[in-house]
């Protein structure tokens, strides 16, 4: 029996899955319920524009995909199969955060809050702390740097022996993925803006870091991971990550084009 399989059996046998299901499940359910409550509150006011149903769908599937990486069969299988683990990484750190960002939760929240609380939220979003964590460079370092730390050190193996570390790593992957996404795509109101050129250059660096890491995993698997699983997982990380990144590129460049394209003026011709 390989070291990875032993770790997998240890996880399945000793880790209190009901605890992690509750720990991650309650926030997931609350996220959906509170978002739907915000949509209902917004839509019941005739003076406000109806909240787009597509954003609600983005939120629902974003929460569902993110939660599936830490709750249910994918989460359970990921402890003994690196390929499934990497699928969970894509859901938790890339695709889920992208869908959540497209749901524009801050915009909805600002709509339904009272004026006083909306101003308090705006002050928080304008703060130096918010600027630091939503800075493209900081978000990229937390996201890509965190993945390098996870897969090139003993952290990946250690988290399968320590429940608190297992929870902390998954929280970091999700939060870092969301911060990275919103630092590039300005869907919600942004008080600390960076140019499209700057964000694109940072994004290129992030793409390179993610791609090189997947190739590194392909050649040098984490300790205890069978080579065939490592290679399949690395390819999933490489091509699956490219698919999500392609969506980000399209959205980023589309907005860039809309902002910079020449505006045509209607010319009236008099007889």
C-alpha cells in the first residue's frame, strides 16, 4: 500500500467529516439564503431596477461549486485521489470565485442596506486594508504563491494529518481565489482602481506562475502522490485553469474595449 493510500485511509477513518460538513455547509447555505433575501428585498421596491436573474444563478452555482470541493463525494474522494483533489481546487479556487464575482454581491448589498450602513460599508471598501488585499499584486501573491507553497513543500501532506490545517488551507484557497478574481474584474464598485494595462500584466505573470506550477507537479509530484494521479491532476490543473482564465481574459478585454472604443456621435443633416 502506498503512502498516499495510507494517508487517504487515515483521513477517511479518523477525520470527523460531519464536523467539516457543518463547518463549511452552514456558511454555504447562509450565503444562498442571504443573497436570495437581498434579491427579494431589492425587487419588492418598485423604484429599484429588478435584480438580474443571471446574477442570482451565478451566485447559486458559485456557492454550489465551491462547497462541493469541501462537502460531499468530491471532497471525500479528494483525500485519496489527487486528480479529484485537483478538480476540487479548480472549483474552490477558480471557477467558484469567478461565478461569485459575476454575481456582484457588494452591489446587491449596497442596494438593500440603509444609507447609514451603506456608508459604513463604503468606508470599509475605501480603507487601506481593503486596498492592500484587493491589489492585483497582493492577490496574485496570495493565490499563486499559496499554491506553490502547498504543492512544493510538505504542507500538502501535512494538511492530511491536521484537521485545523486542512480547514485553513481550503479557506485560504477560496479567499485567495476570490480576491484574485475581483482584483482583475471590476464587477462590483471599486474604490481603488488600477489600469487595464497594469491588471493585464499582473494577470500574465499569474498565468505563467500557474502554468509552471502545473508542469512542476507533472514532473515532481507531491510526496506520497502516485505518478499517474499527479500527471492527470497536473493536466487538469493546466487545461482546466486555462479554461477559467480564458473566461477572465474575455471579460477583462471586453470591458477594456467598451471603455476605450471611439464613441460615434449622431450627425444631423439639415436640408
